[in-house]
């Protein structure tokens, strides 16, 4: 019975979108993202691409992927040259944001091993750095002194030469950076926040129609637990489990 309700709901939404002239009956969504290892690989593989195909394609919306630097991804959507970008934090910039996130970013601070221990509330007191466009200053309390870098390949020398106290990024990216260190023991990483990840949709009738498909499908998939296997396959935590109580 539940399957028939889903099929009916999907058909109604598709007919509404097509009749409104927003989405054709054979619709597609142009998704753009930075290439994150095993997450949004340029060849179309990765956890996020798999999740988003599961969201859209059973609803009759083909997923077309494109790889660009993060700040360019945002710009392409805002200029109407793509439908949505991957990996946005909620209300990060001008876009349409859905009710449902699709993943959670595990945010860490990377530093030399002898730097003071920090947490979410104290990190903003130090000299910080992150990749341009990520805008962590919106989410970290009192973050005033920060530098936005263009690339991640100079992070370790930046820390070694005391040009920043902490570099802030998702855990997966920090792990990639640490693999480049000749002596990883010189550095430490500290967990500072969990930030839900969203698609940022184009602020247009087409964007609103695609957002409606996304939110409807995410609600169905999460309630049914159908996305769990994808996260398990990629060895990542399932982002929709209730938080565990503190020990």
C-alpha cells in the first residue's frame, strides 16, 4: 500500500510540474560540485552522487553531474547555469534551501600538535583559515581573524610557518591533507562541529519544482531507511540516526 501511495504522489508531482511548464515529463537536474574524494568524484562516482541519484532518478529526474571549484559551483547556480550545487550549509548564501539535508559535515580543526586544545566555542579566538567560499565565520562563534585560501595544497606549510593557528575543514579533506605530511605526528586534528549539508537550488520556478521533488523523496527515503545501505557501502556514518546521549 505504501508503494502505491509513493507512486501516486510522484505521478501527481510530475504532472503538476509538467503542466506548469517547469519540468518536462523526462526531466533532469544539473548538479554541480567540487570534486571531493569518494564523495563527488569527477567520474560521477561517490557517496553524494549515489545518494542524489537515489533521490531523483526513481522520481523520473535524471541526474547530470558536473565538477567545478566550490565558489564557481555556487555562482553557476545563482546565474541559472546549473540547477543546484552540492555541499552547502543551510542559508549559506542566496539560494533556495530544502527542508531536508542529505548528509552531515564533520568539521575539524587542523593545527600543529603543540597548539592549545580548542572546541566549538573557543576556536574563533584564534587565527583561522579555510577554503574560499566555505564561510565558516557564519557558524563559528566569534570567528573574526581568518584567511580564505584558494587551494588545499599549501595548508601544512601555512601551519608550519605560523601563518595560521588552525585550518578548518571537513574531516575527509583534513585526512587527505594529513596524508601529504612527511611527519604526521607534528599535527593534530580536533572535532569542532557537525553541520548539515544541503543542496542549494536555483531561485527560479524550475529550482522550486526540483526542490519539491527532492524534499518529497528525501522524506520517503529517510522514513523507509532506504539510504542507509549507501552510507554503509562507502563506510560513512548514517546522518539520520538520532544523536547518541553523552556518556
